[in-house]
């Protein structure tokens, strides 16, 4: 229930962004339009969301930004190295997350981690196949995925 | 004050363009699709982030208000760029593009 | 000073565009070309942002949003086509 209210507010704010006008009437118009859109898509909703998740979401976003910058620095180093001596490869990573959106967020984060990129997911959503720029720091990557990302995502979903 | 904002904005623009150049260099230089995708999907994302932040700062100090269309663009590119990179990588693997001959490990082949 | 930085930035963006174009033309496989095309879309966004600073107008900022959406949808459609051979699957009654 509250999840749907929040989504509605987000739709209203998006409408305000698109109009680039920030007064009450624009918000109300956006709210009504968002209500129409959510009415059309109503059978895709399940009742979820509690308000204390918001903080965890923000922490996840912060993590996202930090990882993007650090991943860029490491890719930059490899690209600008005069000799191409990295050893790429695909390794399997078993995740403990089960819900679809959790796995989506996790693979987005992995794609933005230093030198790793998700290639495929096994049919039962248990194993992520990750292409690594340099297989030598595989243990490092697995450790950071397990202890930073999965924990932060579980914080949001619990 | 205006000088500081201008210098910051110029710095962001230059950093973004530098990342674009690195990304183009990587796309030309790296040996196979998968490693090229690393260069393209990461450096380009951070590059466009820096350039849009620089544009935001410039318009802020020129016109005096934050233009939220740029914020919207930043959010959208942040959400879609890793998805696009993953999709290209996956379609490349399934359509049978070979990995670089110095690749050492392929767990996905074992898994199916 | 700022104008000089702008010119340098536009030059750099154009040079990287040439790099992507090289990979787009030469790329040995189709996914290579799709990657180059995606990167070119993002590069085009950067060039539009720089141009809107040069002309000192906020009128092109909608074009940034539209280019972002179009390049993402183009990439997704290409990837799906490469993988499955069709873009819109007809699997409603499977």
C-alpha cells in the first residue's frame, strides 16, 4: 500500500521535473497523472515496502556512486598500461539473493565494480557468470561482492 | 565566487572529456568484445556524468537556478548504462563470439 | 579562459567520436559495432551538452533526454535481435 503511494509521489515529482515548474498545482497534476498510469498497471503490484527502507536505499545509492568511481580508476589503469598483460576470464558466482529485483540491482552493481561485468545468469537465478578483466583479483572481487553489495541489498529488502 | 564555479565547471568538463578519450582509446586498443565492453560501459558512464555535472554548474551560475532536466538525464543514464552493457555482453556470448585467446577461464561453458 | 576549455572539450569529444567510428566500421563482429554505436550515442549526448554551453541556451536539454532514451532502446533492440533473431517475441501463449 505505502509502496504504491511512494511510487505515485515519484511519478508526480518526475512530472514536475519534466515541466520544470515547482509549485503545488504542478505536483497535483503530476499526482493525478501518476494515479492514472498506476491504475493502468495495477495488476503488476504486490503489497510491499516499509518506510524505514528509504535510508538503506540511500546508502545503496552512495555505494553505487563510490564503486563507479573506483571501477573507472582500475579500468583506466589497465587501458593506459603500455603492455596488455591482463588475463580475462569468466567465473561463476553463487548468490544468496532470491528475488528478481535484488538480483537486478546486484548485477547492476557488479557491472560497475572494478573490472567485472555480468555475462549471464543461470536458469534458476542462483549463479551469476561474471566476466573479469583480470582473473587474478577474482578472490578480491568475490569478497567485496559478498560483504558489501549483498549485505547492503539485504538491508533494503529485509 | 563566480570564478570558483567557473573553474569547477571547467574542471568537470575536462575530466569528462578525458574519460571519453580513454574510453575511445580502450575501444580501439583492447583485444576482444568483452574487454572492450569494460572500457565502453564504464568510462563513458562516468564521463557523461562529469560533463553533465559541469553543464549543471555552468547553467547554475549563469542563470541562477538548477535545471532539473540535466538531473533527470544523469539518473536515467546511470540506470540504463549497466543494463545495456550486460545485454550486449550476453548477446555476444550467445551468438558465439570468441573470447581473447589469452583468456584463462570460462565457467559459463562448463555450466551448460 | 572558459571558452578555451570549451574548445578543448569539444575537440576531445570529436576525437573520441572518431575512435568509436573506427571501431564501428572495422569491428570484426556485430557486437563490437553495437558497443561502438552505444558509446557514440553517449558521446553525442556529451557533445549536445557542450554545444548548449557554447550557445548559452537551455533549449537543447530535452534533446539530451531523448538521445539517452533512444540510444538505450537501440542497444536493447540490437542485443535482443542478435540473441534471438527477432525483436518482439510472440510468446504470450506458450
